[in-house]
């Protein structure tokens, strides 16, 4: 069963353990929670932040694989990535346009947004 059988149990146990302690950090799946806000672990998001603009279908597929792994955390990510999906077809030529560049930037921004990392912590007290 481990430390937490459910997300709610984990949150409750973590909150009880840290109750009354000031200036502490509660870390949940690489999310740093502070008394005045949250932040993703900078080392964990560096791969997203520094991801280069795809120059071919292989690069784009690699990036979209990362997006698909994280899309469950934010519905907006899947919708924002939609303009990039047609470029992954082997039946189309890979022609990167300003619209693709804009969508790529928006996807990266959405993935880096603290709101994208809150799925498992939203119900914590």
C-alpha cells in the first residue's frame, strides 16, 4: 500500500505531518509548494523550457510524445497542440510556419504553467 494509497490520503498525511511547521516546503511529484504559491522543480521543467523548435518530423514526434505524457494534467495543452498534429503525418511535407511556431510556444508555455502541475494537489487542504 505504501505511504499513500490515494491522492487524498497522501495530502491529508502530508498536511498533518507539516501542521504547525513554518517555512517548510511540501514536495509533491516535483512540485514545490510554498506558503505563497507553487513552482515546478526547475530541473524537471528545463527539458520543456529548453526544447528546440522542431526542424523535422522526428523532432516534432519527440516533442509531441512529451506533450502527450503531460496532456492529462491540462486539457488546454491538447487543444493548444492541435495545429502541430498534421505535421506528424508522413503523407505531408514538413513545412514549419509562423502558426506552428506560435502553437509550439503556447504549448511550451502551457506545460511550464504551474496550473499544469496541479492535478494531484488541487484537493489538498
